């Protein structure tokens, strides 16, 4: 799939997840299902001409279910983003830097 299409899918998915969350639904994105395409195609009757990029589970969260009490921490922004200042400096920006 072209990079431009992948970016579009990512943006679409984020908007979809935010919209579902805003309406009180819980979501879980799963790219791991692409490792089992035959099973997924058979269970969901997905034709061969459609690519399987990821799965998305949508439902109402059960806060009493033990697995739902696991909260994955996010990396700090400087681990994910490199701010370039135009002077060849590729060091991650520090908090308070002018960008
Ligand atoms: C693109 C993408 C693919 C993911 N694929 C999987 C996956 O295959 N299996 C999995 O356990 N979690 C996967 N995750 C993580 C979960 O969807 C989810 O983000 C994680 O359990 C943390 O939950 P939270 O985002 O509600 O904090 C993926 C996340 C993203 C953004």
C-alpha cells in the first residue's frame, strides 16, 4: 500500500477512535490479526481482493475485567518526535525550546 494511503488510513483511524471514545465506546486496534489472514477471512467472509491492514474491536468497557485495569504508559513526546531547527541540529528539542 502506498505511503500516502497508509498515512490516510492512520489519520482516519485516529479520528474514528476519538469519535467512538467521545460517544462512550471503548476500542482496541489490533495489527496482529494480519498474521492470521486465512482465519480472519474465513470468520468474517473477507474476499481476497480486500487487504487486511488491522482489526478494530469496539464495545463497552467492563471496568471490572482485570485486563482492562492494565494501562499502558505513553513514551514522552521527545522519544517520538524530532524537532528540526533548520540549522542541521537533529537533537530532540527540550521542553521550553522555541520551535
Ligand atoms: C496501529 C496500532 C496497532 C496495534 N496493534 C495491536 C495488536 O496487534 N495487539 C495488541 O495487543 N495491541 C495493539 N495495539 C495497542 C492497542 O490497540 C492499545 O492501544 C493498547 O492496548 C493501549 O490501550 P489504550 O490505547 O486504550 O491505552 C495497537 C495499537 C496501534 C496504534
